[in-house]
């Protein structure tokens, strides 16, 4: 039996727009993945601690408030400090194209922009974890 | 509504036509097997008087300005006065936003609309740990009365109407607005405007709640009570379906849950002995306008009819003014696409048309780039021009409710009302909206619609131009992007520090203690908050005082 | 380096109190590596100063279990106890995936060193909890947590696993809940150690208390009379009394030696869960491996023999997790 993929869908920042996060969570569940959802308004430390406690393989960050350039680096820094090697991080929400290279640089593997089909998120994970999904 | 013998004749002719059409379709099949509105109502090939035979003109449709207001709440509608063109704006600092307001007023905008940043909306000061990265981002940052004074500097508050999108902290921001007006020497009795103050939909869809629902409802009702006597021209609540729609609700759900929220507010207010006739005049609504033009129009018409019946028959309001559903409309943010952003101009135009044909009292048209970031000045201008063209060039404003009598629109209006009634009854069965929210029922219904919609466009069952059809490869974000000055947060924190040194901190402490004391009782909190605001207590300080008494809410996850 | 593939380091770090090691050990055990629990228990000096305490919180969806637990953690952790919460949610039968959202209501503890929350999907198990939950509980205890709280959905049809796992089981109800307590299996109300009527400010709370009293009066008189408590967890009303009653029940278990019965039940459940997990996995693998010809030709008895043989040969299908 293959080890089930565990994904944390987290909402950093203060915005309450969770439609995207919930739709993605639902689609991942339908793809056979175990999704842990944090709810709104999570601080970087809450997100990283949750990822550790839940021993997730992946963190998906969803933000629409525009605070990503402040909060994402903080999350990546904490992940590094706590030596959580191997957790894959992706992001989604309202994130301008210009910011994406910078986010990739700090270790965010992929940024999904508005209008991305959920299939694309699922196949992204299938690609990264071919024997797990 | 029609002569029975003629109807019978018509039914026969229709059967005949159906038969001929079926043979026509053998050679020329239709594009799709089923035609449906986005709410799932089947759309027929053609509509005839037979589809609305049960309607009685005066009972179901009536005249503009008369019960049940299907045709609009004013007898002359836009022949008298056009709708208010109101663009939601606000970003960064109070200074910058003040400049944008003056620009918009010069461009012919007729009302102001304030967007606040998230810390202000959730009751945190700019220097709070959770505010990191959020200050000035989705709206203007307001920490104290001092910022509010700058925001409305040189704008005579007796001459404009101001709409503030503020909910959990509505009492504080309204108090600040009153304080600014007083400093301008303006009597609060003449202040015109709206605060959203609709906490229920925050739990359902928008997410800027602070306290548990019961405490929040108390704050909302306190505001209703206070404004009823002190700010007679003010609309102290804007019951909003817009955000539920954004979260994925169908038009029918938007309509139903908004009205159900309305029922809950009136129920609470009435239990506090507020006069339903005054209350009815205070309440306003806020809906979205999406792409399916006729369904949207039907939604607006059904909303008026439903609300009028409820206010008249369920709450026994006797004043016709209390039966009227007044509403603001915003075009659908979630219908905007990041791909080919100029297409959004067209979408917004059709949505605005639907809002106007539906009889809206005010309208915000989205800017084409809002799927990507805050709108640029140029995009905001196009959006405003869209409304002006609609008002002055298309002729749609020249007669009241021009689509009345359309067999399709009337039948769809009826259908929307029926669908909404079903949801409203279900909510009632659950003991009202507070219970339905606590049990996650409304959230679940909306999420299911959102997920269904997602799957439909992903599978191509639903076409979105530029997204799953007529795509052009890499074409995102070719427009200039508006960014908030990254220094806003630092400057805002500095201002806050300075303020805390300069003000009389002794009286702040007393004010906050008084707020806490009053929060434990049934006293109306508004006067206490006004006092604190005058002394330059901050949004965060006042909210934290209430957090101590009320506690904080955590959401229900129902997926 | 992935700790999950280096068991020795994992155990070392577990012994050092590294929470990441605990989390990864949980994952291994959840995926069937039960031996790991034995190894850790034998290597770690298990001088627990206090007896472990496992509290089950069960009830239908929407009755407010997570909020109740959120409010319970406070008084326990101020007692200087370390609390571990397992939030169990059902796996989708259709996809095998799950959305685990219970911790949303307890997220304020995500930065509290004395609290650890782990979401668990029921996976293949037919019961209300995962087959390996008891192994995971053992890990939490071995790591040094004093109190383990298990939250499960205990709606009508679900079986009664939680009662066998916990020392103390709280059944959470709410007023206006459909047909009320009738929807629960008889056993459920029979076995609950404490009844909580949450959201007690809603209409019908007193009626529910009455219904429960009537129901209780028909059951045999026993030493522990399950209390019925009215609670409004969102407003922290009644939580103090619940904590008192929980502690009183624990004292009762300790003084009456009932605690040993509960421990025995738990050990049995653990063996059963482990065996079922292995057997089900092996069974699935054997079934998948059957050709159409075999399906038609083998008789029932031969089929059973094949299945059992494969099982005993260790073709468990549940290979250790990479």
C-alpha cells in the first residue's frame, strides 16, 4: 500500500477569500489525497508548526490580500530554520506575474495564477509524487 | 392575466408549433441538449403567455413605486434621477486615497465608497503582529480618527454620500465619520451614506468577522438603534449577497441567503423593540450582477417582490417605505479573468446593463484588471465611463422596468422567487440564519455550487472566453499594475507611535474600561465608542477591549 | 535527509523529544509500521509519572466537538499537562482522499509547546477511527503526552470503536438535533461516561436533558452515573464543570480499578485493528491477483485457503512506507 500523500492547504494573511483554497482542497480530496485545512488568518509560525505536526509532504498557500511578498519569505525561512527538508511548497491566489520569479527563488516551487483549472494542480502533484497519487 | 379562451387557443397553436419545430430540428439540431441558467433553471426554446398565465398583473407585477415593487421602488425610476455611480476605492494611506476621491469626484462620480485595509476591517492596528504585510493593501489603513480626518480632508461631508465597506468594526468607523463631520461643523442629522455592517455574510463568505455571532448581532443592532434617532439619513446596514456570490453561490442562493439574512436582522431588531417601520427604511441591500443577463434581472425583480411581501406580511410593517428593497449593485469580481483582461470591459458592460434593467439604486462597475491587482487609474476611468455611456447613450434609463411583460423575464422572475423561497424555508426550519451558519449549512451549499461551477468550466461544459475557448497562449497581465507604496506600513506605524505619545492616554484607558463595562450590559455601545474615538483611541484598542468581553470566533469548515 | 527512511536516527531524535520525529513516526505507524511502536517503547525509558488518560469526544457532525476540545485544552494545559489531540475524520469511500478540517478550531494551539494536534483520516477502516489509531496513541504517550483527546464522528451508524479506545468517553449532543438522541445507536448512549449537551442556549436543551434522564433510568444501576451537562462551548459556559466531571470520572476509574478493564479493551482493540489492517490489505492483494479462470474454477473453500495462505506467507500488501 502506498503512503498517502498529505497536503496542507493554508491561508496566511488576513483575507477571507477562501473559495479558491476550498475548491482546491476539494479537488485534491477527489484525487485521493489527504488534505489538512487550516482555516483563515494563519501566521507563518502556525502554518509551519502545523505542517510539522501533520507531517505533510506538501504545503499549498492561498492568499489574495497582496501580503504574499512579506508572508511567504517568512514561511520559507521558518521551514528552513526548522529543517523540514523535503516539503514541497506551492502557492495560489492573486499574485502578480512579476512576483513569481522572486517567489520561485525563495523555494516556492510553483505559483498558480487565477483561472487555473484544479486538474492542473492535481497533475502538478502527480508529477512530483508519481507513485503516491 | 390573459383571456382564458384565447389562452386555450394559444396552447393549441403552441403544440402545433412545437411539432413543426421538432421536425425542423431534425435537420437543424440545437447547439446544446439542455439550456439552463447558471442557477440551474431550465430555459425553454420560447416563452409565451402560457408561461405566465398564473400571474396577475397588479398582484405580481404592479406599477413602479407600488407594492410589490417588482417594477422598481420609484414611480419614475431613472427618468427622475439616475442611479448613483459609486466606485469602490481606497488603498495605501489616507493621503493617497483622499487624492483619488477628489479625482473621482472631478470625473463626475456622485458618491464616495471607502475600501479599508484588512487590519482595519478585522480590528487590528497597523503595528499588530497579524497586520504584517497587510497595511494599506486592499484598502486604506485607518488606525485612529487622525487618519480619518486626512481621508476626508477638504471633502464637505454634507455634500457627498459615502459608502463604507466595513462590518466587524463598523461601529468604530461610523463613529469616526461622525467625529470628522462634527469637526467640519456639520450636523450629523444631514449625513448621508451607508455602512455595510452585515456581519452574517462575513461568517458565510467574506471572512472579516471578529466576535462570535451573538455578540456581533448585538453590535449590529446597537448601530441600527443609534442611527434610527441620530442619523436619520444614514443607511446603517447593507445586507449583502455580493460576497456570497463571489464565494460561488448561484443567483438563486445569493437572493435567498441575502433575504434570509435580512429576516434575521429584522427579527433581532424587533426583539429589541425597534420600530419595524423605521427599520425598513434604514435597511439597504447589496447584490452582484453576473453574466447571465436575464437571470440577473429576474433576481433583482424577485428580490424586491420577496422583500416587500416579507416586510408587509411577516413583520407587519405598515409604512410602504419600509417595504421597499433598495439596493446597490457591483459587477461580478469573480467573473473577471486574468487572461485577456480587456475582455473584462465587455463583461462589466453587460453586467452593468443587467443591474440597470433590474432597477438598481447605485452601481459599482469593476475595473478590467481587478483579477490581477488593485485597479489602475485608467482602468477605473473606463469602468466609470461604462456607466456613463449606459446612462446617457443607450436609452435604457428612459422608461421604468422595460423588460416587464417579457414572457421569459416574468417567468424567470417567478422561478427565482420560488427557488429562493425554498432555501429561505429551509433556513427557517433550522431556526434561522444564525443556526444555519453555525451548523455550516449555508457555507456548504455555497461551496458545493462553487465546486460544481469549477468542474463545469474545467470540463468545457461552460464556456469562458479567453480561458477555455478562444485562448491566445501567454497573454496574462499585459496591463500596467498598480502597486501600493511598500512604505505605507512603516509610515503608518510611525504615525501611530506619534499619536500614542501625543494623546491623553489616561482618558483612553477610562474610555476603554467604560466600553468593556458597557459591553457586559445591554447598553447601546455606540456613545461609548464615539467618546473613545474622539479621544483618539485606535481601532485595535477598541476592538481588543471588546475581544476581552466577547471572545473571538473560529470558522466552521464544511466541505 | 528523510527521517522516515532512517529509523535509527528517527528513534534517537524521538527520544530527544524532537516533535518532528514524533510526527514522522506517526506517519510510519499510520501506514502500518506497528513494530516501530514496540521498538520505541522498549528503547525509551517509559517512566511515566502519571497514568495516561485517553479521553474520547464523540458526536454527530456539527454538534461542536472541535470547539469543545479547544476550550478543554486550556484548563488541562494550565494544569501543566501536555495534551495531544487526534482529530479523526472520515475518508471518502469514493476517492480515498479526505479533507481534515477539525483543527481549524484549535489552531491557536499551533504555537503552544504543550499541545500537539494531529489530523487522522479513517482510511480503510470501517469503524469510526483508523486501524492504527491506538498505535499512534501509544506513540504520543511514549513521547510524554499526559492526556490524549480523540475526536471522532459518532453519528448513528458508526460503530463504537471510540468507547473501546478511551478511558473516558464524552458523547456530545445538541438541542434540535433531528430526532434527538433516538438517532444514536442504543449502545452509544449506553456507554457514554459523560453527556454534554452543547449549544445549550438553543431551544430544546431542557427537553433533551429530560429525554436522557428517562433513558438512563431504564439502564441498570451502576456505580458511575453518567452526568448530563449543559454547555455552551463558544461562550466557555459549563466548561469548568465538564473538566471537574472528567476528573471525577478519572478518579473513579483509578479507585475502582476500572482503568485496568479499559486498558485491556484498548490492547484487544489494538491487536484487532492491526490484524484487520494487515488482513484487509492482504485480502485485497490476493483478490486483485486472481485471474478470471481462477475466479470461475476455484470453489469457495479453495479460495479461503488461498487467501489465508497468502496472509500467513506475509503477502500483506502493506509494505513499509518509504
